[in-house]
C-alpha cells in the first residue's frame, strides 16, 4: 500500500513540476504590472527599449480625446488637461473600436491611444471609444 501511495505522490509531483516548468515564470505578476502601468488610467508615457543592434529606441505614448484632426495633425486633450499635437502620415496605422481603419476616418471626441517614436509622427492610433476620458 505504501508503494502505491509513493507512486501516486511521485506522479503528482512530476506532473506539477512539468506544469510549472512549461508555464512562463511570473506571467501573472508581469501582466498585472503592465496592466497597471499601461491600463486605462495611464495619461502619457515614455518608454525606452533596446532596438536592433542594441541602440535605445524612445517611444512616446499619449492617451486622450481628439479635439481636432487634419490629414497631417492630430490634437489630443489628455486627462490632466494638457494638449498634445501629433503629426500623422499615410503610414500611420489606425486600429481599435468603431470600425475606424484609416486616418481619414478619425474625428473629434474619439478617445485614442497614440504611439510614436520620440518626436516623430504617430505610428499607431488605437481608437478606444467615444466621449470624455474616465
């Protein structure tokens, strides 16, 4: 009887070890931190990552409500009341809700998140919804 219990215990421990070994380490903790930093309460951020060849790449992330938009410029009012004017190009990708897929479809009073490199034009505009910021 004790051999059988030992065998079952050994099998359970091996299975547990295998599950923990295959699961990404600290996935839940990392995801919680990312959600807190880049979640809906974020106003704006500057993120520096190591790019190709090890050179640092500086990204700026802005979240706000569109106050005006032209084919080349997007103006946002951020949650803290500041205004940001961001350049747009034909290469700017638009994703998100409301079936808006191009820069031409952007309009006032849309809540958006804009990603750009340093002081460059917007690379990505993600539409998050309509209306005022929470």
